[in-house]
């Protein structure tokens, strides 16, 4: 579980948290980035499933960068399901593409190719 003490102030809005998360990620502070993405997800208003999918995908990216492929894959599945529920072709394609990247990095080339082709069809 992420230490929520790493999240500065509850008053930060979702966009502010996302910007802080991106800055932390660029600085290779993946735990801090993840904490801010999770805080943004928690504060996201109802009806923002496409944004939720992106946030979950970005959380997956922080897990992957930290070397936790299992958590990255779990988050990616959640991001894809959320994108499908939102009926957001762009977010579905992003999730499929990132799934391809994760599988490629694990040496699962046929699975990666399949996901890349699915993503291309969505675009």
C-alpha cells in the first residue's frame, strides 16, 4: 500500500496532483509519483472513467519502472477494463499498447504483437 503521507495537501486538485506525479516520475521518484496518481484517482469525480483508465495505466507504469511487473500487469488489466467500460477507443488503444510494451519487455513477443495489432485497430 502506498504511503499517503507522501501526498502533500488534500486541497490539491486532480490536475495539480497529476502534474506533481509526472514531475516525480521524470525524477525517477516512482513511489511518490504513484502516491500522487492514486490520490488523483481517489479525488476524481464520478463519470470520469476515461481519465480513471489513464490514471490506472500511469500507476501501472510506475510499478513497471519500480520492477514490480505483477502489479503493473494487474493495474493494466484494470485500466483496460475501465477504458472498455468508458467506451473510450483511445484509452483502450493506449492500454493495449502498454500491454504490448510490457509483454515485449518480458520476451513474450507473440503476445506483444497481438496487443500491438489490437491497439492499431482501435486507433
